């Protein structure tokens, strides 16, 4: 069932039910009040009649006629019977109305049971025990409350009319409110149905609503889709990264191994095998890093340990130099006297090592003098590591796309790679709550700064 229909049904039915119960209670209270008021009028008339009977000391037809004429306009239709203390009839009104329960009520009346009320054919019937001037009397009155029932019928019609009117108003208001409340939900549902997860250019969902829960829902959905897209894109690009970035090194490795089969010099053979082993390990590390990041994207936690980041950097330098022995890395620490504890960080060593390897390989590929500078800035509690090399820099317009998948600037012409290394590094640094930024200096120096 649609939420609009639920709101319409639940709200309208609740209001209508409460209102109906209220009207029923009003009607019941009025009926009880009418009955009580009319019975009190009957009692007052019985008491008045008993006083007259006691005053004349005897009953005659003339007295009965006189009493009836005196109160002929009191009630619409009435029969009254008065009995003495021996329950002998001493007065009876001249009305032809019959009281079939008269004897039964009279037998029940006593000093201890001095009030009996009941109904008979729509008439109000009461029996009372009264003492007047030290004399005991029993009175029975049967009368029809014409004006009371007329008011009751009128009230019933008014209440029914009010109920029907209120029901119509409540249904219209409920329909209006349900449309207002459900409109942003329906809008959100339609936008979600039309949302294309495969489209990388999707804009965040926005709905016009002042309801905080719906705003939070749309924000959470946008966060979820962003994380889903990031995971999807990373998975897709990781596969492309593996297929492109590893295809050539593996082909080269196979080719080199095939050459080794023809090598006769044992010493040269051992040296070449050692180099190929190092290359194979490097490829294995890249694959392992990609698998680790895939686990992170799937929601798994990575293990982090305390490591010396300078030791990791020096290991990276060794690996790069094993492939590019002519390339030189200059390492500096600032200031001269610094707290070495600053160099100890909480991180996953294979991942952080791969991130810095990518930055160093970037320096190798884009340096114009076979040199790069690595600086450890330990001047504050926040460790900063900068890797810089001289060479052609990126333009201001290219800066914003540097960490995008497959982006390659003008300075990358005739350079190997597919524009995925920096994306992978940024992903690793993000996992470690670490920022990476790019600067260019005088259009001749590329600088990457990693801030822990």
C-alpha cells in the first residue's frame, strides 16, 4: 500500500472514530440528563399531589378533576396513582393511560426501597415512597416526555449532520495532507527509480522538503550511491589497472626469462635471474595491494601497525634503484634536530609502501635530470613528506584532473603508463586519513606533498 493511502486511511479513520465516539458520548449524556430531569419533574408533581391529597383528607371525583385541570399542561401524556401507607389507592388521575407494572412496582416500594425507575412503552415510569406530615404515601407516575424526546431527536439529527460534515472535511484534509507529506517521498522514489548507477556523471538527488527525516534520507542515499560508485569505479579501474599496468611488465618478464634460457654464462645467468626475481616480487606486491584495497572497498578492516615511515621510503628507493640504477634520490630531514617519534606512524606497510612507490616511479618517468628530492618535514606534530623532481609541470587547468582515472597531462607524452598510479596512491592515503597535494614551482618543478 502506498504511503499516501496509509496516511489517508490512518489519519482520517482515527479522527473520524474519535469524533464519532465523542458525538455518541454527547448524545448518551444528553439522553441521561433528559431522563433524570424528567423523572425529577415527575417526582415533584407526585410530591405536590400528595400534599394536596393530604390537605383535603378525602378524595372525590371533583378533587381528582380539579387536580387534573390544575396540571393538565404539565406533561404531554401522564397517569399518576397515589396510595396510602396501607397501599390502598387514594388518588388516580383521570387519564385513560394504563400502568401495567403498577402492582409490581407498588409491591417493591418500601421505606428502604423508596425509588424505582423503569420504562414502559417508551414512557418514563417511576415509583416513590413519600412521607408528608408524618403520613406515608406511595406514588407511581407514568408520563411521556414529549419536549425532551423532541429535543433529543433534534440533537440526534444535528449530531448526524455534524458527523457527516466533519467526515467529509476530514477526508478532504487527509487527502490534502497525505499529498503534501507523500509528495517528496514520491519524488524521491521516482528519482531513485530513474537513477542510473552506471552513469559516473550523476548529480546528487535533491528533493524539495522541509522534513528533516526526508532530507537525511536523501543525504544518506547520496552518500551510499557515492560510495557504491566509488567502489564500482575502483573495481572497474582496478581490473583495467591490472590488465594494462601489469600486461607489459609481465610480457617483458616472460621475454627476459626466455632470453635466460639461451644464456651460457653462469654468473650472468645468476645476476639476470636475481633481477627478474625482484621484478616478479614487485608485480606480486602490486597485485597484493590491489587485493587489499578491494577488501577495504568490500567493508573489511585492514591491519595497521606502528612503522617507521623513513624505513619504508628507503625500501622504496632500493626497489626503484634496482630497476633504474642511474636514478638518484636525495633525502633530507628538517629541522636538524627533530623528534624521531614523528617518523613513527600507524599504517598498513604494504599499502603505504605501494603508494610511495607510485609517487617515486612518477618522479622517475617525469624527471628531466635523473634526480628527485625527498624531504621529511618534522617541524610539527604533523609529518609532511614531499617528493619533487625537475621537469615539465602541469597547467592550472590540469591540476584538478590529476587524481582522476586515466588522466594524463601534456607532460606525459611519450611516457609509459595509463594514468592510474596517482589514483591508486590517493586511494591508499585516503584510507590512512592522509592528504596528498600537488604543487608546481616556476613551471620547472613538480612537487607532491603527503601530510600525515
